[in-house]
């Protein structure tokens, strides 16, 4: 055994070093280009000028609108596109956006794409091939430097550096010409844009134009120029060539044509922006308001233990959290309050503030383990008068459109669709006056470990619209209302117009097991 142990260690090291870089790729700093560099940017500056420093906002709660907004910002961009994402999944929606990004680069638009490193797992060369375009740069944030070559070695590499590798860039940001931006909860993938037949993530984004886009562009620059952001090519032994890019474009065009033929309804649904553009209409519908762009410092990821408060988005948001006096509504895909969150929420409720939380039910969540970090706090929250609503699983009809089918409501723009739906939104409404939209969940992972971004808007009209969306999700036909009866939690809901009460929490045995297990092994601070 003593002879074999060094051999085992050498094999382990060899597997880890198997993904080591052999390319020396320069990492030059760059900055957002001025909005005035493009006619599109100048038109937004002219539109914003009469509002004396305020920015314009429009909610994108409908999945189709959220996709259209991204595609149209690419088409309108003339100088720069800056994209920052935690997850990018392959699919028809992503391929259409990539095709548009390549066309933008062809006409001279500078494209910078910053991805959390976990989204590049096993895809380094495919992603880097896009960066073979002279106008496209791609970097990965907080990368794993060794062991990238296989699933096993990547898993081992992250495990052996868990203190930093479990900290991820959760930001979702899309900036065009440093003058128009999309911020919110959506990643890139069919499940976020109503293009996945079996799942739709209910979410909220916000189109933001004017000075706020420049603020968000500054946040992108901080992450892009961080020492934690590395060019994707750095992790390859050979750099993709122009020929590789041409081959990729050919395959991309072929796949889009195949989708057009095989799933024409879905293709037409997604490509509606080409025949019925909406951006000019939305620009006329903007709500102009004072605002503040908020984001975690990228160096938060490097902290030993808990980050210093001055690095945190939550520190910037604290005046609103502490100043709410009448009504607080939180919408969060994952709620794990922890002891400090419990003290805050119950303290607000005890002070007379109406506190309502909307999150996923056990049967609807895409991460049952996180539910195990939430469930132990329900009883204490309810005892102090906090209202808890848990979005039900919404079974879909898998209609011909390939998406989630018609809305549960009369309005086709409802954000709560009839596919297998899981809440992914992140929003807060303070005293019906201010609304915060971003990537931030109310859990330790967002507070302490991941980085986040969002915008706080001071406007009762916009706050009212976000509040309407939250109340829509809390409706009895859509959510379980958790209550206390004789000291026990029950779930009140409605089917076919008839209210009924469940004494057992809805959700299959496997979901219950995962939730129970995560609470038993003490994963709360990692959730």
C-alpha cells in the first residue's frame, strides 16, 4: 500500500493538471463605450434629457417580451454589447440570440460576454470559438484553473477549492450601447423564454434606459476588469481559428433552419421581433423615475469567511429594508431567511408592517434541497403574522407552440403561465413606493456567497405594477397560502373555484426526502 499511495497521488495530480492552460492570452482592461458613440445611444440621451437625471423603465414580466427585448437591443446596438450571465443553456432561443450577436459583431459592434465559469463546464472550446471573431471577447469569472478536461476532474478541482469555488457570479445583465439595459432574474435558455415544452420559469426583468444603463455598464466593467475574470481562450491548448468560427456559423444556420422546418410555430413565436419590433413602442411607454443601481463588489468572492459588509449589495439596500413602515412584499424563488432574516421579518411584522412573501412550494421548486432551508422557519414567521404564499406547480397543456400554452388569466401577458411552472422571480416592494428588481434571492447564497445585481426604482406606478404581479401569483388558484391552525401548518388553496385546506404539504416523496435531508445535514448556510 505504501508503494501505491505515491502512484495514486501522481495519477490524481495528473488528472487535475490535465486541464491546465498552455496558451498565454493577454487580459487587457477595457471600459464601456460612451452612449454618445452611437446614434442609438444619442437618441436615448435625447429622450432622457427632459427628465433631468431620471431613467426610464418598463417591466418585462412576459417571457416572449423578455426575449424580444434582448433580440431587439442586439439589432439596435451600434457600438457595444455587454452581456453578463450565470447560466447559458443551449436551445433555440440561445441560438437565435447568438446568431444575432454574430451579425452585430459583423457590422462592427464590440461584444463583451462575461460568464460564470460553471456555465462553461465542458464547453470551453465551443464558447471560445465565438471569440475567434475579432469583435467578440469572452471571459469566465472565478474560473477553475486545473482539472477542466473532464466532469470528474472538474468536480474534484472544485471540491478541493470549495471555499472559493462555491462562490459564483449570479448576475444577469444585458447592456446595449451603454444606454439601454435589461436587469432581472432571467438567465439565457429556453426555459426562461417560454420555449421549453415542459418547463417555464416565471420571472421578471426590467428594461432600463438612460443614466441607469451607464451605472450598470460601470458594474459590468468592474467585473470584466476584475482579476477573477479570465479570457476563455486561456484554458485551451490551441486557439480556435477563423475557419472554426465559419464552421460553427454554418452549423448554427443549419440548426435554425431545421428548427424553422420542424417546429415552425415556436420558431415564428421567437422570431416575431423581426416582423413586429416592439422597442420603439416600449420606449414610448417608459416610466421615468429616480433610481439606484446596486451590485456586489466582485472582490466579495475572494473574502475569507463572510465578506465585509461594505462589499455587499444588501448593505446598499439596508436603508430601504429598515425604513419600510407599512407594507413589505418579497418575491423570491428561494427563501432561506436564516436567524438574522427571521429576526428582521418578524421584527417588521411586530412593528405593524404588513409582510408578505411569495416563493416556490415544495412541489414547484427546482431545488427541493433549498426548501429544506426554508421550511423550518415557516412556523415562527406565521406566528408573528408574516403572510406566506407558495406557488403551486402549474401543469401545462404542451400545446403546439412548443411553449407553455395559453395563460391561466385572460391577459396573454400574465407572468404566471400554464406550463410546469417554477417561480424564478426576484423582487421587493417597499411601502408601494419603491421596487427592487434584480438577481438577488432572499437566502444566504445571495447575501454572502454569490454576487448579484439589481435596480431600486422610486416610483409608485412601477412599484404598483410589480405589486400587482406579486398579488397575481398569490391568488388562491395559483398558490398555497400557508397558515397556522391549532398550532399546525396547513395549506389553503383553490381548485375549480372551490377553496380547500391541505394538512399535508404537497409534493412527492423524493422532494420531501431531499428537503428533509438538506435540513438534517445542515446545508442552510450553503443554500
